[in-house]
């Protein structure tokens, strides 16, 4: 006859000492305490499942008490009665807990920064910086530390409504598209099961989008006034020369401010803007008219020792700040409703299209105009052909436009 098992007590457990070998002390019902030769005490539960004897670890005494061990034993016996293996259930629970911890770690901040780094190679350096600022300024206040898979449509709507309430609907539109990119990335890598942004009707949340047109000048008398005002600009010389060059090249503000001497080929009369500085992420070779070569030779005497053609007036080896050109235009008396640095692009585009195939205009096509504006051709085959075939046309058109500006200024 088997010796009956006497249930353990706390006093009994505390009195148990280490021996030369590990040994077991049973509490009944398959529950026992393992005492190691080093004196450690840990709970085990022995049971049978599918005619196999198994042992599962419960916890270490005294942090896992006698009562804890008995409660866990009863819980496992209940699982066995329902044909569930406690060991397998424990593994499943541990795996689920690990997934939960990983999800908690996958905050909106972490995933959005991961996407931002991944997206770096797709856009220009300037645009990449703007995306990072947009995340910081418009989304992190609401979403930064939330697990991305726990963010709801209402959370996103709160972000967009906040921007709408501030009267910056255009920004709200851009943030909507930014969030869509982040969540598409999150879906692709299975951080979230579904892109919740696609379920939000931006027209309902943000309102109807009014198409934005940059202010610009298209009348000869207004263009003349602008060019003469630049010639008479009394401020920093580097800023003045950048403004003198900008009408002739009509590049984005970032490109003129970050223009480097190493990018200028005086022999070929070309400016090669590297792809990391371009919004399209494609290297752009801009032919330079004689008027620009003259301006570059003038500024060269003053800034050639700097990396930048138009350096900051404070730090000569740093590029001009993003507010410098805007401030200069304001000092000349042009309001933001009248003219901004980007307006030089709109001015060229309007004049070039209005004078295409006209009696006193030029013979160049819309494709050449768009190529000079470095607009990306969506058709990849056509884009490759355009880059090869429009070189002469681009030089011809930019020289025509430079002559047009000189003519207007001297009217």
C-alpha cells in the first residue's frame, strides 16, 4: 500500500535543506517542490496527457507561494479535463505575451521613423527633411507613443480636424497623404493588418480642397519692376546675386540656396544638380544662358573659397537659410500674396506656355518646358527618351527666356 502524501505547510517548506543531490517533496495531486543541491526551491506539476507523463514548471519559492502553486495546479487540472495540454497552453500564452510586448514596442513614432528612413532614397534631401518636420509638428502630439496597431480612425480624424480648425486645410491634406504612406508601409511589413487611412473620406473630414496656385507676375510691367528691384537690392551681396540668378534658372529655392561650385561647369555652361537634391530623385542638368554665366563669374570673386555659390552671410561655409530669399523679397516691398521664391517657376511656366508658337515667341514644345522645370515624366520609356532628346531644346528655350527677361527689363 502506497504511503499517503501529507500536504505541505509553509513551516515544512522553510525547514527543507539542500542535500547532496536534488530531491522532491510532494504536496498531492501531482504538485511537488524540487529542492536542488544548491538549496533552490521550485514548484513542479506532474500530470498525464494522451497517456504520456509530463512535468511543467510553475514558479520559484518563496516568490511563488504554496497557495499560488495549488491554485495553478487546479487551473491546469481544469485544462486537462477539457482536453487541453497545460504545457502547450503555457507555450501559446508565452508566445502571445511576446507578441503583445512587441506590438507595444511598435509605436507610431518608431514605425513612422522607420518608414522615413526607408523613404529617404525616394525623395530629395530637402523634401525628406520636410516630411520629418511634418511628422514632428503635426502628428506626434497626438500619436507618438501609441502602438500603431491600436491607432483608430478617430485618432487620425482628430489630427486632421485639429489642422482644419487652425485654418491650414492644405497642410491637413498633405498630412493625410503622409499618414497614408506610413500606414501603407506598416501594412506591407505586417505591423498592422489594415490601412485605416484608406477608410477615411478626407473630403468629409477636411473639406473640399481648393487648388493652390503660387502668386506670380506675368505682365511685363510687373516683371520689369521685380527685376529692377532685385538690381537695386541694398542687402547682403550673396543674397542679391542669388536673386539675380533665380529668374533665369527658376529652380526651387532649396536648389539655388544649396548650389555648390562643384556643380557648375563653366566650359559646358551647365549646372548639374545631383539626384539627392532633386524632388524627382533624378540628376538634373540645367543649361545656363550667358546671363547666368556672367552672374556666376561676378560672385565667384567673393565666394569661390566657400563650398556654396551663395553662402550664408553669417557662416560662409553654410548654405543660405530658407528664410533669406523670402525676407529679401519682403524688404523689396513684395508681399506673400504677390511673390515668393517659388513664383519664379510659375512665372517661367506661364510666359513659356503663353509664348509657345506665337509670332514673337518661341517654337519649343510643352515637353521641353516641363523638362526645364524638372517635372518628372510618369511614362518611364518616354522619360528616358526625353532626357536624351530635349538637351538642345532646353538650351534654346532657356536662352530665349533669358533674352525675354532682359528685353522686358529694358522696356
